[in-house]
C-alpha cells in the first residue's frame, strides 16, 4: 500500500516523483486529479443540459421518429415566441457539430450547449451572435452580413427586450425608423459587409445592445428543462410551452417615466421614443441605466433556476428615466434650460431636433454647470440619432456651458477640440451648428437618468430658490430708510406726489 505513493500518476499531490521521463527523453508533468468537490460542481452545472437534451430527444423521437434533436422540436419547445432565434441558434449548433444530417445527435447537442453556456466575454458574445445571422457568400465562399440580416438581428433583440419590459409588453410605432437608422449608418448603401467589420461597428456604436439576446438564449438553455417537465401533459398533445411565462425573465430596458395621460395637457409625443431609449441604453455605458435589484413575478417554484445562476444571466432593472425639460411645453430658451436642468446630480441625456428633422443626443455623466472651461467625465458622449445613428465622439472634457463669463463664447458646445466643436448652440438657444452648417433649433428635451433621490433633491433646491425669491420681493423699510432710498427719488422724478403721515 505504501509503495503506491512512489508512482506520480496515482498521487493526488505534486511530488518530485510525479514527473516521469518518457522514452524519447522528454519530461511531462501529470495533472492533478479533480477533487470530489470539483466533480460535484461540474456535475451540477451540466445537469440542466443533460435533462434538456434527454427531453428534446424524447420529443423528437415521439413527434418525428428520429434519433436526435430536430430544428422543429428545438424551436417549438425552447423558443416558441421567437422562431428566428430558435432557427439561428439551431443552425449554429448544427454547423459547429459538423453533422451530416438535418438533426443533432444527443452527445453533440450537449457539447454545443456547454460551449455556448461558457461564453462570458463581451466580444465573444457579439461575434457569436453576428456569425449566427451571417449568410454564406457564393462568390467569395466566406460569410457576410446583409442589411436584411442585421435588421433581423436587431429586430429579434428589440422584441425580446420589449416583451420583457418591467411595465408589461410595449410597442413603439417608430421602431422601424430607429432600426433603419442603425442599419443605414453601418452599411453606407453597401449590399453586404464582412462579419469582422459589423462586429467592430457594433462594438464602437452599440456595444451593449445584443447582450439581452444572449442572456435570453442562455436562460432558456439552462432553465427550460424544468418548465418542460412542469408542462409535460400539454407536450403530450403536441402543444408548445411558453417558457417566458414561467420564467418571469426581466431584461435591461430603460423604464421611461409615464407621460401625462391627458391629451389636452400633453398633445405631442416625446422626441425620445421607446425604441430610441432602448437603442441608447445599448450604446451608453451601464452607468446611465443605474440598475436596481431585479425582481421576478415568479420568485418561487420550479420555474426558475438558482438565484446565483440567474444573477449572472439576467440583467437588473434600471431606474426610471424622467423628463427634466421639454421645450415644447416649458419654452425654448437658455434661461428655461438652466432653470430646469441645473442642480440635478445624476447623469442626463439632451435630445436636440433641428429644422430638417435631424436628431442628436448629448450624454453627460456629470451634473451640468456653467464654466468657461471644458469639463466632463470619461463616460460623456454625443450621438447622431436620425437620419443615421452613430457615435460622433466620447471621452472626458468635451462639454461646455457658459452664459455669464464675458470674453468667452456663450451657449452650449460639445467636442474635445475647442476650436472646432462637434455641436455648437448659441446663447439664445435659437441656432445650432453641426459640421460647420447652421440650423435652426426646434426642440430640446433633457432626460434625467439618475435615481429618484437625484430628482427629489433637485426639486427641493427649486422650492428653496422660489421661497428665497419671494422673500426678496417684499422688503420692509423704515421711514428713515425710505427718505434716503433711491426709489423715492425716481418716484419724484416721475411726478408721483409725496404722502406724509400727517396728511389725511
């Protein structure tokens, strides 16, 4: 028994004798055997994949008579509401498994699921999703992305985000216009682009937009086996099961403050639509979403996986984006802008609309302040929203706001180069200049992206300012002070008679 420790291949610890010489003189080390805890952890992680593969194989055998997992069964029971996602993900698994059939074998399916669940790097997630939607090019033999492919990818991500909106499923009438602005900006009238170029463009302009799509796919692969077991009687009749109904999945979509329900008070919609807010949330850092603790309507039961597992896959619910300033309601002017935006401590988004329908967005991660110097943190950015969506510039010290310091330009400017700012607004908030072309400024909206505390503190400061202004309006003067007051002299020059206390 004791002599067994002399052989390195059977020892659980590293010893000098654990390195053995091979026949050709080379030396190789023997890896450490996995402990019991590691084996148990790996088994628990692979358990959902094992059960899911078994259930789908049984359904494929029962419904289609094949020994494997078919595309129809995969999409029907895992992604019943998102057929495009189910087809793209199945084709991705089928291609990587190098199967000669139109279905995937049991072991190959488990292997592809494990590979997909292990993708954690942001760049790898974007590359994988873009390749899933890529089309083969007959001329070059490589995979390319067409405008239709990218529109389908964005639309699938948009539907998943809107269907799991925290306030209930939402619909935006301008979603097609928003997605068209993204596709037109990426392709520049080209018919196809390489996968590498599209991935780089997405990483530069909308780096976080595709993550909800990946989270939903991972969530379905990891937890749907419980739902399929729970609704087993329905599956026997051939009906599909809506996993999202049991899972209660909530994804990262900005929650806009509810607009006034009275049409006579709010006759026009906001410039920042629901689809545009979803797009900006995917383009801006997570700092602007201010995620809070996520909650689920079905927090108990077998419809969810463990809390620790869901915390890595399901994004938290961001706080409400509230409107701070709307020029259509509150008046367009620099004084109105300063009054409604100053003293707000959280990050803000300024949406600008010019005379020809173009829209821009200025993202500030700091509180707005007047200064003749450029300021701003690393997460400041400026975007063109329409007719094309693109990131114009981002970085520190690119914001400028001055209305009082003489000898320096008045107005609002955005850009790192003070001599050639990207966007320049005059001191009266009447004209805007972009790419050295002047436009008339039509509307301005400012949205607060901080928490509710930031908004409440700003309102408290406003109330204090109003009270101080009321105190300054009423000035009590004694009789002696009035005799020497300059206002008395002005009234005399105007011809106003003087009244004395002894006059009746």
